[in-house]
C-alpha cells in the first residue's frame, strides 16, 4: 500500500506529500537504531510545528525561496493557491477573532478556487472557530501531549509520536478534517 501511495504522490508531483512520506520513512527506518521516542520531545515538536505554521502562513517563507520552488520543484510559489486562501482566512479572522466565521462553504472564495477548507489546520481552526476554537484545540493538544510524553520511552509511544509529528507536519499544507485524524489524536 505504501508503494502505491508513493507512486501516486510521484505521478501527481505532490511535493508536500512526498516530503511527509520521506520524513515518515526515515523516522520509521531509523526507529530501531535510535529510540526517537526518547529523542523527540513532544513539546519541542509542537514548537517546531507552530514555528513552521508561522513561517508558512504569516511570513510566507516560500517566497524567499521562489527560485527553488518554481525552477527546481516546478511548483507554484502560492502552493497551488493556498496563499490566497490563507489571506482570506487571515482577513476573516481579523473580522471575527473570537468565534471565527463558523463552518461555511468556502467554495465561494473565488472563481478559481474550489476548496472546502483552508489547507492549513491552524488557519482552518482560526477561520472557523476563532480564538475560542484555537484555545480549545491547544488545550486538547496539551492534554494528549502530556499523556503521550509519559510513554515516549516505549516502542508504541515512540511510533505514535513520530506519526503525530508527521501528521502535524502535513497539516501545515492541508487540513485534516476527517474523523480518522481525530481518532488518532
């Protein structure tokens, strides 16, 4: 199944998905050599994910490496229009900071964007639920981080930490609104 997923990612040149698969494979292949559960502190990973979201959504770090994105990866620097969504999400959040705009149909965002979410988990939460939603989200994440951190020395805990890190890494360029993601959490 992993081979089929990898072939699909390569065929469609889904660079974010390929990067996440590579990251997951490296972690899992090296798992027996180094106990990543002991190395990867849950709170440190959360910090890196937050910094990554900030650099991507607010600072737009991809524009600083435009040549790499457009020439080397043959990708659009707007990340297939995601930056337009994030602009709209940030504007909507500034207008509705406490409760957000709710779960509205985002397909009306423009003639060229036919999407159902913000393609960034943090932006999606701020857009739909505002500060209240992001506070609840971080409260839930803090609770599971405390629980998982207790088991990071076990093989299962280490694998769970790796999977969650890669999932949150992927959530910087997409939103996991499905039940499967939240069951894992």
